[in-house]
C-alpha cells in the first residue's frame, strides 16, 4: 500500500493561507472608499470608473518592489515598515506625472506562509494606502515551498492613479531658466541596499544592532527608515495646471539617471553640489567603502528623494505651498541649455 500525501505534506498550508486572508480582509477594509465595489477574496477587484470631477481622465499605472531592503526586514524581524515602503514608492512613481492614487494591489510570495508576518506586511501596506487615500483592492499571497529560504519572502506592488489630461506633468514644457527644487529623503528609501549592506556588514563588520554614533541609531534602524510619500507635500501643487513643469522621483540611478527621464533633449539640469545637507549615512558609506563619488551619485538619492522643476514665475508660490505643507526643501539648481543631462556645479 502506497503512502498518502496531502498538500500540507508538500509544504503548502491552506489553513494558514485562510487565516492570513481573514486578517488581510479586516486591514484592507480600512482603506476602502465609496468607489470600491468588491470584497477582498474576489477573483478580481472592482473599482467604480466614473470620474465626474475629471474632464479627461487619464489612468496612470506602475508596479515596483523594494529590492534587497527586504533583507533588513528578515534580519530585524520588523515587517510592518516594508509594506509602507512599497506603497510610498508606487505612489511617488505616479505622482511625478500628476496622478493621484486610486487603488493598490500587492503580491507576496514566501516559502512557508506565516500569518503573523503577512499581517505585519499588510499593516504597513494599509497605512500607506490610507495616507494616500488609496484603496487596497486585492492581491495575491503565494506559498511556494523550497523556492524561498526559511523566513524570507518577496513583495511587489501595483498601483493605478488618475490625472486630468490637461494637468499631466511630463516635463515637455521645461526650458532653460527654470528653477530646480529638491525635497529631502529620509534615508536610502528603497535603493542602493546591496552596496550599503556589503559595506556595513561585509567590509566594516557591523551587526544589525550595532549602534553607530555618526548615525545616531543602530544600523538596522538606519536601513529601515521609511521611503517617503511625497503626495501630502505636492497634492495641492499638482492641482494647479502649469505650476509644476516636471517631477522626478529619485530612485535607483540617483539624480543623474532619474532627472533626465523628464528633460527635453535641448536642456540640462545644473545642480549645485552642497546646496542641501548630505545625509550622514551617505558620508559613512563613502568613507568606509572608499566609494567614488560618481558611484555614490548613481546609486543613492544622496538625501534628495523628489525633484520639482518650476518656472521662475511660480517658484515663490511653490515654496510657499511647501512651507504650508511643512515640507522642507532646498533650491538645488537650475535648468540650462544642453542635451538632456545632469551636470554638477562644485
């Protein structure tokens, strides 16, 4: 007589998945609004597509992950911040085109499903969604035995937002003489972690709980600082047609790779190095790892998480609104004649 095997014997626990789903439902409902037309657990999420207050609605979609920042969650056992990072990153990606988020969906894959960990991840996701007035419409939690190391998982986020066609921000109107404003980051956000981990742990020999005087906190606390959501600072400005000419979310590739994504081919952005405070974590990484400055500025945001480009005519109005939103900012450069690149003025 042959042995009898169940799905659980193969490493997939349907009961644990059901427990996780029931917890997700409760959290997700805290993000629902009048446009949500389905419950968590449906085959597809439904969202009312009637946008009576938008003349020509344009949907803007994006998807992303948080890279090897996940390693920090695994090492510290802190899982509720990584979900927030995911939502904030996705919101910022569509914000640069003037879009407000409508709904968000997540994908979580793990080797062995732990309902407590899943719940913590979703807590962070729902916090980010509520902050962005964005419904968590659905998602997928996949248990894949032997595919991930014990205690590890991967997450991805998918977001859809809306902007009126006349208010789309795409950089096309940027001209020489425009003003460049930088909004500060809180830390590495979600980029450069492979290099940072190598330098802190392999080169310097820090532990996750090593207290570093230059940072004023432990390595783990520094590397888990959240990805900033810039929607609260910019939501009023994106409603003013023409006030903002361009927005650049400074992610992988840093200032030198992300700003050119919005520049016309006949202009450059000249950035004044030293016009904003470099975060201590970057000074430490560069010193310990002897990292060339060229690599630093192509890997990290260097303390600027979002770049705003506006005309001199509106520069003061933008600054006034940022102050009203209690958002710090720095005047970091200007647009000059060129060929679509970033140059630094030392």
